[in-house]
C-alpha cells in the first residue's frame, strides 16, 4: 500500500527456493527493526526480507495460485511485523 511505502524505503524483498539447510522457515527478516534504530541509523545496507518459495508452496498445500498468494501475503505480513519491532512471541499471541 502507498501509505506504508515510506516505512519500507530501505527494505529489500528477495525470493529464494529453500531456506538454509536445517532451517524450517517460510520467510526471514534480517536487519535492525524500526524500534531499535538510533539517530545514527543512516547509510546502511537495506534490511532484507527473504521469502522461501518451496516451503511457502508446501504450506499453501495447493497448486492454486490464489492459495499460494495468500500464503505469500501472510508470510510478508509476518516478516514486516518483525521490521516494525514485533517479536515471535508477540506475533504468536496476536495470532500471526
């Protein structure tokens, strides 16, 4: 959405086939979340959200493009929540 884009100006979203060996992930946020950024936060490499395609398709449990899109959307929202400072425990409590 347009109203959120300004908050994501230094976030790269990439897609890889599989997570690192031994990792059970649909997506991964890497970076400094917005709550932990200090006044010296500038000239840094972009934060990164990686989506892992094969596990997302498996989680969707369907070859239907709409089901896969829904799982991608759910995964992106989860990883964006990390970008905004939510931890896994908070997300679990909120149902996401």
